[in-house]
C-alpha cells in the first residue's frame, strides 16, 4: 500500500521535514532568483522518488524563514539519509535541519530535531 494511502486511512506515516534557511545564494547577478538551490533540491527529490527511495509528502513551502521539503515513504533512517544528502548540496545554505515527525502531527515544525548533515 502507498504510504500516502496509509495517511488517508488514519495510519501514521513517518515524515522527515527538511528545513533549509531562506538565505539568498551568494554571487548572483542583480535580479536573479535568490534561491536557485530550491530547484536543485526539488529535482533531486523527484529523482529519488522515481527510484523508489522516498516519496515527497507535500510540496515545499516557506515556513518561519526556512524552505521546507517533506519526505515519507520509508523508514526514518532512509528519510534522514536523504535529508542529509540535501544539506550537503552545493549552494544549500548552512543551518539546515530535519524534523522527525509523523502524519498525525498537528502542524509543520513539530517533532524531534536533527541537525543536518548527519555524519
């Protein structure tokens, strides 16, 4: 069964939120989009979703000064590993962290925090 189907049927699914500070990339041309790393991360997440590694839980969104990507579809260790890979991407601002939560959380940003990247 698809993990998102489990959510729709009231079964909790593990979710890892990747919180990346919304800090403009350095050295951009005037007028350039200040967060080009967002598209790179989204492309990566699509790739690993297509490979069956994880599933994106929802579309990314701004949340309290960060851009948040949410992953589900596998165990916590694999989700944190994917989040750690995101934090290592060139251009992704320092200070990223993961929130380990589940589909029953009342809102985004609630759960156990893990600094990224992990070792």
